[in-house]
C-alpha cells in the first residue's frame, strides 16, 4: 500500500505542477516564474505539513519529486505552444485533481505519525490547499480557498471519509476520499456551490 501512496503522491505533484504552469501561462510569466509557480504549487502544502508534523520534509532526499515537476511543467509548456489561450476551467480542473490526491496523502501521513483523526483531517486539508494558496498569492490572484465556491470544505469532507474508512480498508478509504473530494469540487465549479454565511445588503 505504501507504493500506491507514493505513486499517488507523485501524481498529485505532477497535477499541481501542471496547475501552477497553467496559471503562469495566464500571467505571462517567464521560464523562471513557471518553475517557481509549478514548484510552489506542487510541494508547498506537503512541505508545510511536514514542518508542522516535525518529520523530514518529503522531497529533501528524493529528487524524483523535482524531476516530476520539471517534466510536468515542460510537457505543459510544449502543449501550450500550440494553444493561443487556455480556458480558466482547465486550471480549475487540474487544481481539483490535485486537491483530491493531496487531501488523502496529507491525512494518511498524519495518521502514520500517530496524530489523532482530527489532526489528520486538518493536515489533509492543509496539504491540499496551502500550495495552491501560495501559488495564487505569488501570482497576485485571490486564493481559491478564499472564494465563495466550495474548496477547503471539499477537502475536509474527503479527509473525514478517509480517516473513518482507513481502519477497515486503506484501498477503499483512498478511493472513496479522492472521489468525494473531486466530485464535490467539480460540482462546486460547475454549479457554484457555496456555504453562504453573510447575506448581501443593498
């Protein structure tokens, strides 16, 4: 099962690197800006998680992560050479895939370090949203996590499902949590689901 989580981790890094590259393209950044945005998006959340959990940062002794980031960024750049415009929904979909992967990975790592289910949910959510938040701040966008559509809430839901099901079956927990997070986020993008707290005053 450890191998599956490692593969999922690399897949999440690749997807988030694509998301960072797409935003860099929309902002007309240079090559260095592309690498920075792709890297921050891909490893920012996991790095923050590991620092908080006081465990070795996952990419320090495994250069595979940076190889995946560079390959994902370069592949996206080559693809974009043939496109004059990239729709916003492509960025949102790539981001949704990324948070589905990282929600599970963050919660799983927290549980493996002996953290409680509540902390695992928090770490899963942080792993999923923090890299994208850093990306948006660097690109001078309003972070997706602060917009009205469901975002962090979808990660919380997915992480809860994972920690509840994980003692029974890691495979089922992983699949159910990723599916829930992705479905809720795509639904929020498509139908503009939100948790309205404040009423609009005119």
